[in-house]
């Protein structure tokens, strides 16, 4: 861990109230306060519920044998996520699995605390599992910033879910689709959700944005010869998935709250059902990748 990142973590711990558990010590960042604004939980479709914050998603899948939670947001989000689960009539102690989209502080930061609260198993891709166990962003991550990326509470026990693997609980199977590029361990999770004899394919599509810190170049043939190619392949994976309902780690990327508001106005339909959602999401980020590569090419001349 870089000394600068370690120092930032220690300072945050020193500033935290004494009654805050170590794994819930708030992380400070430019967007953290806005991301962590309160958000009332709501149903997405069938057994799938939104329990995250206003700027960071966390999704609860309810099964006959317990609960599956996807993403834990910030460390300071963990208590609110547990409260959202309770507000829906469920219990955080019934969470059996916590799954991670990718190992950045804003999506994985609350996983350690939520694992402590629930005793749940934690699952992630092989690359993300290693990062979660250490609580750090790896050097080959576009946002590692030379080892200065913000660390997050380490998760003691993480099970690596292989590409194409799955976990099954209470008759619900959640499938792992590796979608690296935004991070090396990026994972998209899919499952089927049903209500009134109508079943849909739900996709929790990982971030696909070509963003980085420092002087990282997605087109650098000497340092990162395949990053753009890997990300483009992940974009295509999401584009081709069976997809009726799309949710993303940053809810604004998939219009989560607009759809929830539409459902509140009209209870006879479900605005989350959009078979073109994954295609539009993938196409949008492919265009942004192309734009980034054009700019990198222009500055390299």
C-alpha cells in the first residue's frame, strides 16, 4: 500500500467518532457526500430490491433460503444499507451472500462491515477477490494512480467465483460474467426475477467507463497493450446478454430513479423492463471509449 494512501486511511480513522466500527470509518472524497445521500429502498422487479444510497447502488435479491446482496457502497453506507433491508421487512442477518461488482472504495468499501453484520459469504471474480482481501486497488487498475488509489476496509474471507460460474440460493441462481477493463476484476451479475408468472432477466452490469488517474493511457502499447481491447470485449459481453432489466453500480448510468418514479406514478406497468437497456448502456460507453482513444492518439502525435 502506498504511504500516501495509508496516511489518508489513518487520518480518516483518527477523525471518525469513537463509536464507529473500524470497517465503517468514513472515507472522504469529492463526491462521497453526494453519493452517500439517503435513498428510500424500493422494489425493482419481483424478488429484486434497491437498497443502496442515492449515488451508489446496492441490490438485494430475496430467495426462499435467505438474501443475496450485490455491492456494499462506501464504508459509511453499510449501516444505511442494513437499515434499508430492515425497512423492507427483511433482516441483514439473513444475508447469505454478498457479491462485488469491482474492488473500488465506492462499491466495495462497505462490504467488510456488511459481512461482519451478516456473517455472509463474499463472492467476487478471481482478480477482485485478491483486491478485496487486501483492501487495495491493484497496480494494473487504470485508477491505481501509481499506488495512490484510495484503500478500503479489507474483507477477510472472499470466495473467487470463476468466469461463467454462479451461486445458487433458495432456487435463485446468480451468474458471474467477467467484464474487466474499468477494473481488472470487473464482474457483471445476472439472474432471473419473477412476479405474477412473468419472469425477466435482470442484469447488474458493472461499470464500463474508460476512466483513469494520472498519466494512464488506454492505447499505450508498451504499458497497457490490451486494456482498450479488453474493455471493448466487456462492452460487447454486456451488449449480448439476455437483458430485460438493467441496474448499474452508479444508478444514474441506468436511469434507476427515473424508472422508480415512473413506477410510483403508474403501478400497472414496470418502467424497469426495457429490453434495449443493456444495448444502449454498452453503446454509450463504447462511444466514450472511442472518443478517449481518439484523444490519446491525437496527443501522442
